[in-house]
């Protein structure tokens, strides 16, 4: 079909469609217009509410000017004063509308405030102090965390911290708050193991190898945020040693031909946990013995990636070694870390349940002004 004939056939169809739309066009009812206006207003209100809520949670609002001098350099005096200001405003809010305790002459909210104030103050200090240097986090911890100085980052780190809160039952029957994965990897506390005792090395943290709650989940209760019914999701594909099944010792005459008894040396069956044993018969050597041939032996060649990695490791080690030399007010930071961990371990469940909510209120009270 020629283009001319095709165009001649399409023109009547377009005219018909236009006439059809014109013929069946109708005017919207007043009720329907009100519904559309209501939907538009609702979207506007939702947008304003989202922006206001984002502001009250600190998105895009930086606390850096409150803790640095005119040149943008960290100020210990301003940071301490700012934390005291935040807590004082929050404490005054708690006292509003409460009765006075006739025996003490104080507000009945004082016990609530005292149980929380130093814990919250220590945490605010640590997060704000560490947020001023991305390099400190990258070299000491690594990872992909983007360090920020806005209030939203402060609240996000509080939520991450509390996700690991667990309650451990000690041998004497007492209970203590712990972090399931330990303290040293948490932002704000991550510099403690480097700064606490440089003379003794650069790994003097709170966490002891093999002594973390993740290493002994059988001691956990269900009172924290990490529950025992979550273990199968946490220990994917393996069973923790402290939960391994105890097997009965096999009499000598029932040993297999190699003389080995089913189970490990402590009598625990860990076959379902760890699978086949690794082969450790051969010690690792950087130079294979087969490559040695008297005077013709040559050192193996390494690619550029190997040398780059060695260079990065050397740079990281040098940075960590020099960190205690230039980190301002190191002693105050180390003391705040110790005090926070001490208070955290001793805090009541009601205190830790309200940890994130109270920090949100502290931030919101400041941003409201």
C-alpha cells in the first residue's frame, strides 16, 4: 500500500476518534473534584511531615559547628559543654509536670534522670568525638561505613549498638549486659584498643578472644535484644561450641581401626558444625621445597597487587602507631569509653530499652529550637 493511500485511510479514523472523545466528554462532579483536592492536600501534608520528621531526626543537620572552633578544629571544651547542654535540656523536659518528692525536695523524675544521664552523655561524647575523622575509622576498623557529622548518624549508630545488646548469666548467677559481637568494633568505641595503652601494643581492647557472647551463646538469656531463638539465623551452617552435643565416650574396644574416637578431644560432637577437618599436616612455607635447586634457586615473583597490599598494610600500621601521638585529649576519650562500658554493663533493662528513644528525644529537643 502506498503512503498516500495509507494516509487517506488513517485520516477518517483519527477524525472519528476525536469526535468520539468530544461526544463522550463529561464534566467532573463537584464531589469528585473535592476528592482530588483532598488527595493533593494529603500528599502535601505528608511531604511536610516527612521533611519535618527528617529534620527532627537530624538528617542534614550537622553538630560539627558545635564542637569545633572558628577554624574547624576540634574543641574539647565546646564538645563537653555541648553534651552538657543537650542533657540539661532533656533533664528539664523530664521534670516538667512531675510532683515533688517530699522526702528529698526533688522532682520525682530525678531517679529516672540519674540512672541515664551519664550513660547518654558518655555515648554522645564518643560518637561526636570520633565522627570528625573518617581516616581513623578506615585505618583502625576498615569497612565501608561513611562517617558523618549529622545528628541522624548519631542516632543510627545508637540503633546499631542496641541491636547487639544481650544479657549474659554469669557463673555465680548474676547477670550482666554485653554486646553480642563485642565493643571494640562499635563506632565510637573503636579507637579504645589503639589509644588505651600504646606502650603495651595496639590491641588492648575490651574484647577477649574466645570470651565474647558470640563464643558462648549458652550463657545468654532472652532478656536483651539478641534472643536465643535467633541463633540458627546467626550461626548459619554451624553449631557453636558451647551448644555442641556431648557424646558418650566410646570404650577402647569400639575404636575404629585408626584408633580415633568419634568426637573431638573434649568429647563434643561437632561434625554437623564444622564439617570435615582441614589438613594441617603440612606447615605453610612461602617458598615451596620443590622450587629449591641448589644455586639455581630463585625467589618467587609477585604481581603488582601483592606489593600494593603490602604497601597498604605498612601504611595502616604506621598510621595506627602514630595515632596516639596526635589524637587530642586521648585520656578523656579513653576514660569515656571505660565509663560507658561500665555503665552499660550495669544498667537496668528499663534504661537500655529506652536508650534509642531517649536519644531521639534529646536530639529533637535541640533541633526544635
